[in-house]
C-alpha cells in the first residue's frame, strides 16, 4: 500500500508543486503581517513548518476527495491515471485521506495557535468531499465553481491567523482585501484551465466553455482578471516599482492571452493555463521579492 501511495502522490498530488505553493503562501502572509503590524512570528521556524504541512495535508485531503467524485469521469477520459488504471486502489486512498485528516488535526491540537481557523478550513474541505459533491451537482460546473473556489481563500485565512495569533494573541485585524487579492488568481486559473476551443471539447466532459461558449468563458475570465486588478489597490503601495511592474506584466499577459483566445480559440487555447499559472506565481512571489528589494525592510 505504501508503494501505491507513492504512485498516487507523485503522479496526482505532485508534492513538490504543493510544497512550493504552501511555502510561498506562508511567506506572503508572514511578510504582509510584518510590513503592516511588525508581526515577529514571520521569523518562527515552527510556525512555518506547521503552516506549510497543514496546507499540504488539506490539499492532499481534498485532492483525494476529488478522486471519488470523478471516478466515472476519470475512467472514461483519463484511463491512464493511477486509479482508473488499477495501479492504486480506492481503499488505499480512503486510508490515506483519513491519515491526512488525523495528521493535520493532531498537528493543530499540539500547537493550537490557529485551531479555530484550521477547523474552519478543514470543515470546508470536508463539505467539499460530502455535501458539495452531491451527485446532481456533477453536471453543474458553475455551481461547483462557486462552492469549491473559496477553499483557497480559507486556506490563506488559516495562515493569516496562524502567524497573526502567534504575534498578538489578542488577534490582529483581518485584512480581507489582501486575502481576496492573494486568493483570487486561483479562481482565474480554474476558469482558464477548463476553457477550450470548440474543436477540443470532449462529449460528456463539462468545461466552462461548454456552458458559456469558448468566447463567453474567456469573457467571464476577463472579468475576474479585472477584479484582480481592482483588488491590487489594497496592496499596491506595499511593493517597489519593480514588483509593481512584475504584477502589471502578469495581469497584462493574462489579458492578452484571453483576447487572443477570443480572436482565435483553437490557436491560442494552450496559452491560457500556463499564463494563468504565471499570474498565480507572480502574486505569490510579490511579497517575498519585496521583502528583499524594499530598502531597510529585510533588516
């Protein structure tokens, strides 16, 4: 079973990607709190370990929940994946899912710095694996988008409380605008990766472009990019001109790729997901870069 866990984790969970994501998320939250509240928890190694590991366990938990939801779809469209191919068993993932739950809960009970926030994000992930995966929702992707996408926001909410409560047990003010700004690119990525040219749609596999049309889905994603630009007003002055330029470039590339797709969907479809990933990366790197580039901040 351990060998089969390894197959699943390497192929479907991709731990290095999750580790980088969780590390940059923790760095962004910690540096934001340092800039605005001089929160010393940024420099506590234990908090970093707890935040990164908790995030990775939550990501693993609802990645596995997704496997059970998509069982029939994966068997039809992705037979090479570990579960449909028979290289990993569903009983393996049931045990791994519960192990991830217990490990995350134990970690946050041993160090209950942000236990309430952890239970909130775990509870939301649990609902995603239960009520939100109610079978009639399977062919209602827009409803699933509304119910699933906030998980990223609540993950950042947990990290904010973890570093914030360790710095000030009385609780630091919640920066809702900042949390929305850092979580929003994940929604753009979700829309972009499931927007396709009509020629590339698969019967029985629902994308946003199946529901709204290729150009309609791209237009909706453009609205989300515009909202991301508006949310930048909450954080813009935290950054040097170089980081501001990098953020502007990420947003501009996303807009250009969407406009190109609207012009010629088949030709430019392949650019949508990678450029959305660039935007996510730029947002996650903004605060770590600023920590080193802004005069006197790192000292």
